[in-house]
C-alpha cells in the first residue's frame, strides 16, 4: 500500500516565516515542487473558522469588569472540527513533542474604536492577546487569540490600575499555561514573552519610562536623555552594543527596595527612589509574584519595534527625519531627483524611481515619508547610497 502524501498545507506550515521570503513566494515554490495548483492565501483550516464559539468560552469577572477567555474551553470548541484539530497537532503538539514544552507571546494594547479623526473614547478599551510562537512566525493576525478585554473607564476604578488587572488575568490563565489539553496531548507553556509598545509595557509594569532616570525596561545602564552618569549611556546613544541587559534579579531587588522605602521612609524619599530606579511602587505588579515571574521574567519583555524609533525601526519616520537634517545642511530636492534620474538598472524601474522623491511623498519638515511599503523599501536603499 502506497504511503499517503501529506497535504500541501503541512508543507506551508513548515516553510512560513523564512526570513526574506514572502508568504506568496513560499506558496509558489511549494506549488511548483508538488506540481499542484497554488494554495489560496488563507489556506489554513483554522483561519476559516475565525473566532467560532468565542462567546461560549468567555468568563466575565463581575468584580473587575474583565472578560477573560477560558483557553481550554475555546480550544476544545475549535478542535471539534477535524481539520482544525490537525492544524493544532501539526504546529503546537509537534513543538511540544520536540521541545518538551512550548513558548508563547502575550500582547497588550489600548484600542480606540471609531474614526481616527473622531475617536469614540467611551469605547476605549485595553485588549490582551495570546499566541504560541510557532503561530507567530506564520504572520497571520487571526492566530492571535483575544484573551481578555477591559474598558478603560472601568480600569480607572481598579485600585492597582493596569498592573493589578495584568496580574489578575495572568493568574486566571496560569492553569492553562501549566497544562492545556490538545487532542491526546498535554501542552505546557513554559515561557511567555510580554510584547507591547512603550506605553503599554510602562503602564502594565508600573514603570516610569521617560519620567525616570532609567527610562528603558530592558537595559541596566541606560539613563534619560541629557543625563550624565559615569558607567551609563544616554538613551540617544547610537551604539546599541554598549547597552547591557538588566538581570531579572536586579528588577526584583529594585521593586523590593521600593517596598522597603515605602514602609520605612517618607513619601518624598519614595518619589526620589522611584525616579532614580525608573520604577513605581505598585504592590500589584506581577513580577512580585514568583509563579508569574517564573513564566514571564523581565528578560522576556519585548518592545514592539513598530512603535519605537531606533536604528532598525520605523523606516518612513527615519527617512523623513534624515531628509529634514540633510536639507538643513545644503542638500536639495533637485540633487536627489538628479540622482534618481541616473541610468539605473533594471531600466524598467527607471520611471518609478523618479517618483520616489515626489513632493507629496518626501517633505523637508521631518514628517514621515508617505510612500507605500514597496516604495519605502526601494527608496531607503537608494537614499542610503545617495547619503554616502
């Protein structure tokens, strides 16, 4: 009896997320190797299910006003479909068998529904999402499971603020992280990465951010802009190799020290200690809970690079800021247009290159470059060459 050929979807799952190769490119290569028609973009059966049964798995906490998803109930509902069960088996369960446990990502962000010009602040809410790392590399929004949601106006009524809410959600989900049944396997989530923009990380961890002497959650020797302390580097220091990662134990000691200052000294001394350390005194921060800190320690806190201006960060902002600086030192748009009008190869791109520095796309006031993703990618390379 001939061996059954595995579905093309399984091959896609093995290849998605290859650096420098688009998902469409992966689909084309697999289709050609298998001599089969190319699969559609949303080829995974899980994606077709969307969030079926999500409302049946919600647990509403009336005390805090938080809606929290019961992961086990939700996964059970999804796995009633044989194709969805196979999808989880070929991703999460295989990773569990191979590594002994799996890693995941916890993401939080504040959203404001409505038109961007006229936001509906009454519906402003904090949303919390969860995804296994093996799913993150597939680059599909639908694979991020909505884990919890809380209206901002209700958050303001919680004594410990967002840190308390964060700790409460993690506490509720801890049994699922320790053992989630998928099919006939017990999946253990051993590590959780905490992902968010600067504002989200700062608020959920009771960090002072730019208002503290140490503005970065991840660094031990980073200090605020304009400060000068021997052995430390300002946050605008351009050599990232000089920054050192903060140790988990150091973060815990800082939080414990703030607790000691609060109990033994004055409010003024506490405020001074908070500013020097970069952390606020908040008894509800989950890092103070040994069980929660073990699964999501400080070394797994990750800034969302889409919201942070750094050397490998937001290209369109950096193009705008560079061109503002360049024009202030004598460069002109005419110089750049003449450069782009050179006899570049391949010739088919020549006409399009002339449009990259159009007045609607590139301004001298430091505003973001307005080109599309493709235009930004092409222009960034050429602009670097032009600068040199």
